[in-house]
C-alpha cells in the first residue's frame, strides 16, 4: 500500500524530531564530558573565602576541603573564624584564618599577603562577604547605603585589586563573586542590598570580559534565597517584627529557598567548570529570564509585592534575632534555625 504525501511528510517530520533530539543528547553528553575533562582539580589549590567563617562561605569551605583544597578563611569575627577552622581541621583540612574588616581598603593587601606568605600562591578568590539591611526606602539613610556598599561591593573590589598582580605573575587564577538575584532585580525593602549587588554583578561581568586574556577566569554567582541561617544576623529597620517575619518565612520555605549545601555544591561545580555565570534555583533563573524579556511585567510584580510589605517610619536598627515574633518561631522558622546552628551563625 502506497503512502500518501501527507503520511510521508508526517514520517519525515517525526524522523527530523528524532534526529534533532538525538543530536541534543549527543551535545549534552559531549558538553558533560568536556566539562569533566577540563574542570579544575581543587587538589592542593589555595582558595581564599571571604565571609568564610559561617553561612554559605563555610558550606563552600566544607566542600573544598573534601576536594583537597588548601583553605584561607577571612571574616571580621575571630571567634567565628576559630570555630570554623576547628571544624575544618578536624576533617583533615589545611586552614589558615585572617581576621579583617574588608571594608577598610588597607585590609585587602594585608589579607592576600598573609595567604601568599603561608601557601606561596593564591589560586581562587571567592568574594562571599556581605551584609543585608531590610526596611522600606523611607527609613534608609545615606549612611545605610554606604555601609552596605562598603561590605558588599567595595570589599570585593579591594580584594580583586590586591589579588590580580599575583594571578598575573603566576600565569592565571580564578575569581568568584557571590552576587544575588537582587543584583539583577531590585527587590522592595532591600534597596541598599540591591544597589550593592547590582554594582557587584556589573563589576564581575566586566572583569570576566577583561581578564580572560590574562588567564584569569571570573564566575558571577546569582543565588536566590538560601537557607544558610543568616537571617538572624541581618539588620532590620522600620517595622522590625513585620520586616523580619516576611524575610525569615520566605527563607524557610523549601519552594522559595535553596538548601545551603546544594547551593555551595553548585557554586563549586561552576567554578571548577570555569562558568562565567552560575544562577541558582529555578525561581532565580525564571526571574532573570522574565526581567530580560518583559521588564515592565516584573516591575509591576515588584510594585504589587510592595503593597503587602509593612509600613513604618522607625529608623532604629535591630538584628534579626532581636526581631523574632510568634510568626517566626516554631515550625515555620525551624529550617532557618537549624541552618543557623549548622553554619556557625549563632555565635
């Protein structure tokens, strides 16, 4: 029985789809093999992690220790650094700690110098240090923006400038800048944070373009919400309990936030692969795409979100753990509280 032209066309269409899908499968396998072959081996690599004493930085350090890296942790709290180093050394890690306030431009050369003095080189710089301030725009002062910019943007820039001469002298290196989805999309009641992360994202993407010729790879990391346990240490202005409630609850919900260990693993994998950008969580990826194709729609969504956030003229600052309420304790906030205990956020 002869096939009609329609059936022949349909057969050909399905064959074309089959060939296309097979081709995509081959490309995916080839890409995976290529990334495996060319990925960085962290064995004996020297990695400096800022904000490494707790939270995401500590989770990244745990993974890198397992991969055989030599670790340098930098943070402001000597006590938290000691706690983190004790844990990592208990797992056989070679670790040094550097206590420093990286918002001071004089600190960065000293920090990098101590790492070089101890290990003889620096292979990877992970700019993870940062702070967050919650509250409506009307209670944010110029000093608030300056403080957050110092911690989240300028500290990273200072360290990059301090590390680059060493990277160039040794023939290469890697920089990973931990930005945020808040560095691609401005989130209401987090303006100082978003401003600082927009600056860091732009800086990081520009570095990736300019440093390739020096064999210095740059990875820009775009996390969404992560359950690191850090909410208890954020600064809160305005309606303290109300602001902290929406933030901690969102941070605790599995649908909205990513488990910190998974985030750290994805970041390390991205660095190893030399990825230019690593965007974590489906929500962050979807928001980035929506912002690119329909920025007006996302702005409307953020305006709608702002209507539901608390109003206040209170300029006083409290920490998250000072802003707890019935809404944030118990089962609802339990995941965030457990992460805080695990990731050295309590001390």
